[in-house]
C-alpha cells in the first residue's frame, strides 16, 4: 500500500505529475494509493491525520510526502528532497519526501533531479503497491 499525503485538493495537476513520475495513468495510481490531504477542510488537525497514517501503515507500506509543509507535519521538515526514512528503528513504512509536484516548485526544472525522482518513485511503485 502506498499513502500519498498532500496539503489540500488542487486542480489535478499534482495527481497528473505524480502519476507521470510513477509511469502510470492517474486512474491506475488512484486505484492503488490512499490519497490524504492534511488541510482539506477548515479546522483540520493535520497532526491527527499524521497519527492515523503512521498507526495504520504497515512495515511493507510506503508514504509519499508532497511538499515541505507536509514533511513538517510528519516531523521530517529537514528531510531533503527524495530523502527517505523508516520509522520504528527501520521496521516501519518507508517515507519519502518530494518537493511539491504542483508545477510551481522550480526544483522540478532540473533534468537530473527529475531523473532521480523517476528512478526513486518507480522503484517505490514496483516494491510497495
């Protein structure tokens, strides 16, 4: 199982870009992942969602964090782009941090970074879905 954690529902550009990075259609991606937006509704408590995700995720699962704000909610604000971590002394789910793929983040303009993201995400997709 793969959890994708974003900020809030956008225009669909984020989903299209992430699906393209994974090498699948948006429909195929959405059928295979649990998509959670931490700030979907006014008054949402993101820390509660983080607890639910971390409690529900199994060691063989993966969690993709979309953007620095989401990484901070998981107490991983200093995790570099494409950095990975596993909770519970390495026995928890793999967590990978991505710069927000909305199209506004210039990190994605570097072809080498894009190649690195493709490799990392496709490996994650092949292993955890």
